[in-house]
C-alpha cells in the first residue's frame, strides 16, 4: 500500500501557525493579489506557496497558481450547487444573475483579443454581436438592465484587479451611453487566472461537463486515491456531510480509515487548516476548527443543507 500523504511535512511547530494561516487565505479567497483581500496577504501566502501547491495537489487534486503578483486555487468540482455562484456579487451586494455571468464570460473573451488599454464603448461593440447571437441573452444599449449588468461585470473585474479605470466613468456611460465612456487598463495575467476552465469550452455541452469525472480505466489503487481526494474535497467545501449522501466509491475508500479507528489521511488533509473531524451518531461528519478554515461558500451551504434536518 502507498503511504498516506502528510500535509505540512517538515514544518516545525513554531512555523505551523503561519503555514495554516496561508492555507486558510488560499481556501477562502478566490483570488489573492497585493491589495486583495488585504495588504500583506499575498506575501503571507507566497512564503509557503511551493509547499501549499504540493499539499493541495496530493491531498485534494487542486492546482495552485502562484506568481509574484497573484495567487489562485483552481478547484476540481465534484458537485454543482447554488453556493458556487456566491463569489460573483455586485458592489451592491446583489448576486450575479445568469445575464451577468454570461456577460462576464463574453467580456473576458473580448480581452483575449485586446491590447492593454480598452474603452467601455469598444468592449460593448466587441461583445454585443455575440450576446445578440445567443437566444434569450442579447444586449441592447437602450435597456437599462442590460447596461447595469455590464457595469456590474466591469466593477467586479476592477475589484479583482483585472481592470484599472484610467479615465471616465462606467456610471456615466450607463446613464448616457451616447456621450459617456470609460477607459480601462487590462491586466491580462489576472484575466487568464480568472478564466481557467478544466476542459476546453468547445468540448462542453453544459455546466456538468466541468465536473470531475472518475477514470474508471485507471488501476484500482489509483481509483482509491481519487476517491480519497474526492472525500477530502467534500469535507473541505462542506463543513457538514451526511454519510448517506455520499456515493459508494467515495465511502468505500474512507470510512474504515477516517471514521473508525484513526484519522489517517483525513487528519493529514485537515492539518493545514487546523481542523479536526469526526462522525456523529446522527451520521453527519462535522468539520470544525478556526473561523475561515473552509471555503467561503460552505458557510451558506451549512445553512441550506441543515435546515429541516435538526
């Protein structure tokens, strides 16, 4: 049998807290830059970037993108649920609807063919024909909601560092698209980091095509390792799991070693975040620990999934 992966290998106890803090930053922020989520966060993560990248790859199958200017964790999706959209929120606090999500993808596609500087009017001219070619989407500059959706998308990209406003105002354009305009500088590296689908978009027939699919042709040992990674990912993304909701392949590789007789891989996988786990008599698997140890969206998931199950 292969040895179970161990997180934070070689880190002395005096540095473990710093490492765990860096891991929590990676897990709870969709993108880390010099200014996002706060000053000093990027430096705190880059100190441990090589080891974090190794640990999340071995334990979770995730990929850490780390440069001198940004850090982003590329997750493997095992399930689809509404909480995964919570990262896309307008400055007003309003979650992105399907129109805004579609406009975001189209605008990022425009940037792939753009230089460093681009005006809002040019953005609209470039993406509007594609939007109008999509049934039930479209873009019309005379419709206020369409213009508000564009402003929300550009504000979101600006907040993530992908755009920098150098002149004008998107709000002025929204009020008068004939005379108002805005000029932006594009950070192509951040744009490329934000849009990294696990598979080529042309090969997808729907959102489910982005989900992680087990390789049934792999050796049995590889299948067991993949199932263990999937279970760790689920525990990481959802603070409470119900054993009965897990598929047979996932439970087959984990209950004996995780929930009865010893922590083994699970304690190794949660050591970076400082979070123990256990199985309750009711069949739930609670993941507890310091605030922020799980993904940001999992807190909403806890509220929605436990309602009615008390």
